[in-house]
């Protein structure tokens, strides 16, 4: 890669990083807020808040894990270390 293509790939990585950070923060926060509203409606202490926030956190980690696995498989496609039994 040279010049423009390298800059374009670098800039795309920055926007991907920001969107991933926003997604990582937004999921648990939004689900935690939904849990907080449900707790206040039903009169519980913080049961739904904790459950929904944990669910959002686990979902964020699972999303990042599978997205990473997919991008690494796409990046390594056709590489010499991926050719087995040929």
C-alpha cells in the first residue's frame, strides 16, 4: 500500500475504533437504563438494573469477540500458514 491507500486504511481504523468504543459503552448503559426504569415501575431495588447491564456487557464482549474472529479469518485468508494439507 502506498500513500492514499495507506492513509485511507489508517483513517478507517480510527473510525472503526471510535464506533466500537461507543457501542461497547452504549449497550450496557442503555440496557441498564431500561432495567432501572423497570425497577422503578415494579418497586424493586436494583435487580433488573444489574441483570440488564450484565446482559449488555456480555453481549458487547460477545460481539467484539465474534467480530474479531471474522476479521482475522478474512485477513488470514489465503496466507501460507492457513494452507493445510496441500
